[in-house]
C-alpha cells in the first residue's frame, strides 16, 4: 500500500478514475430504478449530507495525521544536526589522536545522513542505511576505547554525546517508518466511493450529470493526493530537506 501512497500523482489519476466510475454507477442505478420521488429524495438528502460530513471529517483527520508525521520528521532532522554538531565539539575532550578520528568519522557520517534525506531510490537507501550502521559501529568504537582506558568524567561527556548521535538516528528511522495505517486509507476510500455513488444517484437533471461526475472525483483526488504527498517521506514534492544538516556541514567545512 505504501508503494502506491508514495506516488501521489498516480493517486490523483487513480482516484479520479475510481470515483468517476462510482459516480457513473450511481447515475446508472437511478436510470435503472426510475425517477426518485420527493419523499425518497428528501430522505436521501439527509443521508447524503451525513455521509459528506463524515467524509470531510475523515479527510481533515487524515490531513492532520499527515502533517503531524511531516512535522515529526522535520523535528528529528534538526535533532540529528544538533546531536552531530554537539558531539563534534565534545570530541575535543578526547585525546588528540582520538579526537581527530572521531571528527573525521563524524564528517563522513554527516555526509551520509544528508544523502539519506536527499535520496529517493529504494536500492540506494538500503546502501545508505548499511553505510550508516557501519559508521555508527566505528564511531562508538572510537569513543569507547579512550573511555575504557581513561574513564574520566570529561571523556564521559564525549561518550554521552555519541550516544545521542546514535539515538537520534534511530528516532529518525522510527519517524520515517511511522505511516498512516492502511485501515485509515481504506475507510476514507470506502466513504468517498459511497458518497460518489449517492451523488450520481441523486442528480436531478441530465444536464447536471457531467459536472457532478467530474467535479467531486477531481476535488477528492486532489485532496487525497495532497495528503499522500505530505505523508510520504520520499514521494511527491513536499519532502523533508536536510536544511539543518546542510548548514552544519557548511559550518564544519568553513573551519
């Protein structure tokens, strides 16, 4: 399901087609069963209003979920940048040789984390994650060795800072894996299809069929495509860029 959600423009086209067919189905049902009496139309209007209200609430709820996840990914990007920058400074508390090694590894690690945010290809992402794990092992080893030999409180600050660097990456991975559940998308799609069928069924005149059959599917397709765009970490236009990490890299390169 997430492979589909990660293609918001495909979502727009696909939903437009599905909802148009649902609206068309409602029109065919009306023509098959004949004209709707005023009493039935009044009752149908109440049900339709309730269904569209529910659809609007679910769309708003889904939009809120998507924005919350987007904000969470942005927050963790800033946390990662702060953790790496702090540890780069704390590396100066280590012996000179260990400090140089830690800082060189942190530079490589920073470059790799920037690639994580910029890359969209799944195969490349797996390579970046493997390289991240390798660098984390080397970074932890680089601070563990002086801590084992000296064990002072000052060296302990460098160890604690490295722990924050590793923890921040784990939190980022968790935030990027936290997606809107499939059941929520299924519920939204079911309500949208139901509303489209009712809309097509309740159209009064033949002149209003075409606008009704096109307007609602297009608007719902745009709304859901926007939600999918925001919710997808790597798909579409609205993605989290490594602004803070890039600023940190520029700052380190300037020194």
